[in-house]
C-alpha cells in the first residue's frame, strides 16, 4: 500500500515538473518573441533615424546653397545701387509718369498759372518751361508740346503721360485740359472748367502740327 502511494506521488511529481517545464518553455518562447519584436522595432527606428539624418544633410546643403545665393544677390543689388547712383548723379531725381490725380495735385500746388502773360517778356513758352522744370523737381515727367498754326504762328503747352488716363495735354497758363487735334481751332480744343470759357483769338489758330518733346 505504501509502495503504491509512493508511485502515485512520483507520477504526480513528474506531471508537475512537466507542467512547470512546459510553462517555462512557453514563457521563454514568449520572451524571445518579445525580444525579437523589440529588436525589429529598434531596427526600424534606426532606419528612420538614418533617413532623417540623410534628409537633414540634404536640407543643410540646400540651406548653404540658399545662403550663397542670398549673398550673391546682395552683392548684385549693391552693384546695381552703385550703378544707379552713378547714373543719377548730377540729376538729383529720376523722372516718372504720374497718375492722373498726381498730375492734378501737382498742377494745383504749382504757381506757374498765377504768373501774368506779358507780350515778349513772359509768353506761352515761358509758362511751359516753368511747369516742365517744376515737374522735374517733383520727379514727374512732363513734355513740352509745340503746336503749329496755319500761317506759321504757334503755341506751347505741356503734357503728362499719366499711368491711368494716358496722355493728357494741359494749357499751363490756366491748368486747363486740352484735346488738340489737327485741323481744329486750338481755342475750341481747350476744355475749361464749368463757369470759364476760352475766347476766340483774332488770328487763325487752326492746328497744323503737334510735336511732343519729352
């Protein structure tokens, strides 16, 4: 009887040991699997880090190239500024075409039209020259316009090539706009503001030629 109990205990011990061994094997397999998974994850992270380093190196190369380009452009700009200064030295200004409103504002503050017309001493060409010179001082491009009449006489006015309204002719003695046209009387081409008018001269002012001089 005691011997039979001993055999049972021995078998039970073997079963327990077998179960423990199997559990150990399963646990070991799971641990090894987790280690492999972690190692694979680490390899992926390493690959991503290497790719990031490679991309960073590419960005650094592009950044260096951009910095060199900026330096080159700065040198070019500096040279252009020097050349620009050389070109404009002695002039004191660079002329530009005004907008229509800028032209009107300039004429409003310009005092040339307040001058008195004096035969021989201060005539149309003097008004024209004064407006042209004053416009240049403001950096505004202004043309001298020579108008020839039938019979050989003539007249002088100014013109502005406005950026929004195109070429606009101005009678500098009054700052009135003019729409000169060959074959028409000059006094009829002047467009005075409301309440003003242009009188007909005692000579033939039919326009035969218009010369715009910038």
